[in-house]
C-alpha cells in the first residue's frame, strides 16, 4: 500500500540527509580516464575521474559501500562490462555510494553521467547520483537517490528510489516499485509504457502520448494529465489517490481510487472510454467521451456528459446532478439504474436508439429543479424507453417531467414511479408524443399529480409510508400500500412489482435495513462517530429468530470481521424492531471507500443491506473492523448497551513515525478531567491537545506537527491519578 511508500520516503530522505552530510576523510585516487576494473574501496575514496572511463566487455568494476566518485566537467562512465555499486552493509541498510561532480559549486549536467550497456548486469544499490547529465542502461537500481535525468529506454526497473527532480522521458517500458518522486513524472515521447506500484509522486503525473500506464496503490499529490490527440493513451489506476484533477485522459480506468479534484475529459475522439468502479470523486465530472461507465462509486459533485454512445451509471451514491445528452449514433441505450442522488436531479436528452434506454430504480432526493427530466428527441419507431421504479422526493420543480416528441404510441414508458413532496407536479409531460403512463404513485405534490398526461391504470395517490424520511431513508415500511401494487415483470422474490426505487424483499423471513443518521460524506481524516438505526422486519405470520450482525468491506475489498458480534433476536409476526447504534471511525483507519453492511439470517436465508462510507486520508490496510468500536441499544438483554474500558490507557499513536500528523487514542474507565500535552526532549511543553472533562469510553485526537522540526517528542496523558507517557517520532 502507498502509505508504506510515504513512510519509506520520509525515512529515505532522512537517511540520505545523514549519509551525505559527512563521512571519514581518506586519501583521494586520481583516475585519468581509460579502462577501469577491479575494486574501489573507502581507503581510496574519493575517486576523481578526470577523463571518460570504460568498464570493458567481460570485465567488472566493484565499488564498495561509502565510496565517493567525483567527475570532472564533461567526463562520464560507460559500462560495457559489469558495474557493481552496492552500498548494502546489512539487510535493508546501506552506506551510500555517491556519484557526483568534482566542482566546488556543482551544477546539474556537470558530468556526462553513467551509460550502462544494455547487455550488462550492472547494479546500483544504496547509491546517490547527482549533477550528471543522465543515467541510462540496463541496470538494477534500488534504494538509491536519483538527482539527475533518467533515460528510461534501457533502465527497466527502479525499486525504493528517491527521485528529487522532475523526470521526463519517453520510448519507455519501465517499472517503478515503492519509489518517491519529489517532483513531477512525465512520459513525454512515443511509445511510453509505465508501471508504478506503491509510489508517491509529489507533483503531476503526465502521460500525453500513446502507450499504457498502470498504477497500483500510488499517491499522486498533483494532477494526472493526458492531452494526447490519440485514443491509444490508456491509464489504469487501482487503489490510487490523486490529489488534484484528472485532465483530458485519452482513456482512463479508475478502480478503488480517489480523485480529490475534478475530472475533465473533453478530448474528442471516436472511442474514448471513462470507467469508474468503486471510486470516490470529490469534484465535478465533465466529459464528452463516447463510452462512459460509472458503477458502485461515490460522487461528491455533479456529472455532465454529452455525445455518449454508451452510458452506464449504476449503483452509485451521488451528491449532485446527472445531466447530459446521448448521441443519435449511440448503441446499447443509456442505463441509469439503482443510484441515490442527494441534492441533484437526472436530466437526459436522448434520441432513444433501436436499443432503447432505462432510467430505473433511482432515488432522487432534494433536487433543486425537476427530479427526473427526459427530453425525447425522437429516434426510430422500434426504440423503447423506460422510466421505471424511481423514487423522487422533495424536488423543487416537477417530480418527473418529459418532453416527448414521437407520436407513435407505446415507445416511452413511465411506470411504477413514486413521486412525493415535489414543488411542482408529480408527473408533467409536454410535446406531441404519447407516452405510456401507468401504476405511478404521486403524493403531496404542490401543483397537483399530473399535467399533460392521464394517470393511467393502477395509479395511486397514497402516503407511501417511508421508513425514515428524516434520515433520507425512502424504503417502504411493511404495510405500505405501494408494496406489490406495480405492473410489469415479477420482482426477484416472485411477487408483483412494488412502486418506487426499493422493493420490499419477501424472499427472506426477516428483512434488515441500515439507516445512517446524517452521515458525514466524507469523514475527515481524524475520523469520528455516526449513529445509525438497524431495523429488522418480520413480514411472516410466525415469530422468527434471526441472527443479526454488521461488518464492513475495506477499500481493498477484503472482508473484515464483524463490527459487532452476531446476536440472536426473536421478532414477532408483522413487527419491526429498531436499535440505534453508534459507530466510531478510527483516525488510524485507511482512507477510501468502505461498504458498511448489515445482515439478518434465519436458517439458510439471509437478508443484507449496505451503504457507502468514505474516509479521507491515505489508503492503507488501516485498522481491521474488529478494532472499530461500536455501541448503542442492545440487541438482546445480555448485550451491554456500551462497552466500558476496563482500565485507563494511552494507546500507541498511529502512524508513528509520522509526518506531519498522527492520531492518539486513549480510554477512560470513568468521566475524568483529562490533560493530554506534547513535550520536546528538553521537557518544554509544545502544545495542549486535550484539557477538560471527557466521558467514559474511547477518545481520539490528532496531533498536527506541521510547524515543528523533525525529532523526538513525548505525549503525556493525565486523568485523575493516572498518567502515561508515549514517545513520538516526527520525520520530515
């Protein structure tokens, strides 16, 4: 994971600062130029290179730990044979070998660099390379500091390296493993294939030329930029964190990744793709790409698209609007399905193609305009469009509106929708077309139920009996008049369709629902708590004993242990039981997208519910679910309402070492006046984190050392007669 890469970067920077600061002084060795081989030791260091030197074919030069090689102006080293510069002195530890300029005031490009033959088996391990023109050739480069340009054509792999300048190259096919780039990384020439794993890029990442870029578990502090005029520049991000914007990617796949800025994808090409899966996007998405797929993601701003040939928007939680146009040359039909939109509506302009399209199963909540608006621009006589089973609540305009242009009947269907509390009409239609409108529920809409269209058969104007409108839960209670009142194909449980976005699943004896209360989106990096309600409903004529529990799926998609233990509960016939629980999100938990899940199992039959939870911060394995405290209403009489710590404690800070923030956790067995302060090694107080009364239980606080120098600090906790001190290491 890239958090480990960041910690490595901090350690590596500190290590190089110490190693390069000073060292023993030995008699220098003058190398006038020509062929070199043998072994260079610290006893002869520094080695002054006064002319170009070459390691002949079938020969070798070994440079031992701690050696310094200084090059006069315009000189360099060519390895036709083998160069072994390995500063390793113990597993994972090195005494740096330094390749540098011999000038008193060195400048970049002073010496010609290292040219390592493609056929050589050279290695550079625990080395520092600076002020040279370039490093090129077939070498293993690891645990090294690179401060000069890299010619990537012949350097296939860099491992755990620190690159301290903007790096630009092309004609590449290169791997970077656990590397840190303090500047930008630019694949600038065709062809350019790059593979990054566990890397940190403190500037921008650019890939504007044909080729393939793969990145796993990486952090890019700046932007990802690809302005290629070709559609052959592909980028795949898996488990990555992009701190800036994504700008004009030719083709991009974002999986289990976070973008903190916007995505602006407006390069006009025939086959551009944008694909997001389990991604978190903080900024607005603007695209005119032909192929758009956004699934199971959290979008914290709006999405605008145009000219799409293929559109799939399914299973997302969105905090903004979804709007755009579908191309008349499109195929497959637009699919907008099973999304939850808060604070925005759906607006689709589409000449429905021969394959039709669907807006189905969406919950559109609190839209500032119409909830769902469809502009049907015509299309062929055989195309079908379906606006089905949507729930629209509290839209400022009409709940569902349409401008239907086709006069042929039976081409656009509005069925099984549930529209409540709109500021305009429930359903409003304009245009010369004749849509099919049946089995919709409209309730408490300000201007009336329908405008420009008749309600059709099976339509109702009933209170839908939502589960918990106060907390934006618009599933149907048991006993809702909308259950099994729709038309069309049977539901998955074998019953008639329900109205609205969420069907009541009667295939299991007990249905479980999770309703978060005002869930922060996203959670801040320091974590926090949220309340949620567990509801278990028994629609059967007999009492049912169910085993109920919750767990979460971490950003890496590994299932974790339950956040509270499975508990048996007996639910009377026709009853719904409710419990309010509190979930703590630890500061030390990984950043990223979680899936919080609830289960109710009776025999072999299981009901499941879920919602997304997003936490800021770097993606890492973090804290397993078993360490996520959870308390509240007991599900049975034997469960304590809240867990009370057995002793006072100041737990280990995480991370530690850190830069510049770390989280400190402590627990109290009773309400106490608490003092938590930070001191330096001289005993001087640096800052006060806590000073006041705190309740029984677990607490967390973040220590921000942005303004402090690297070094050792101490955290001291005092609560009543209890006190404890913990050492903290700040590495910058």
